[in-house]
C-alpha cells in the first residue's frame, strides 16, 4: 500500500492523541479549589437537561471531593455569559 500524506497525517494525529494523557498529568495532580466552594456553571436555563445533569452530579462530586458544590445557571449569548464568568474566576 502506498504511503500517502493523508495516512501520515492520520498517524500523526493518533500519536498526538495517545500522548495527551501524559502531557496533562500535572493538571490532575493539583489540589481542588483549596477548600473553597466549587461552583458548577451551567450555560443553560434551569430545568433543562444540562441543569438536571449538573444537579445530579453535584452531590456526588461534593462527596468525592469533601467540598461544597453549588450549581449556578448563567444562560444567554450561546454560552458566552457563562464562559465569561468562568474566565473571571
């Protein structure tokens, strides 16, 4: 089978994807929020599927981390409002 640039590109992407877990190891090792309250920001209005999933996950996350987890809905502008709040910290 001839070696084409497309196959080489696919192989390169596969190798990059395989290396990703080792490259992000430092992020997993950092302590979570230093005892502060964790806020899950949902970019959809209350009562929707995303809100329901966040509210189902929050208690289990709080139990696993030993910290308070709050779900906050910030709908609007296609997620820009929620993204801006998360970026501000």
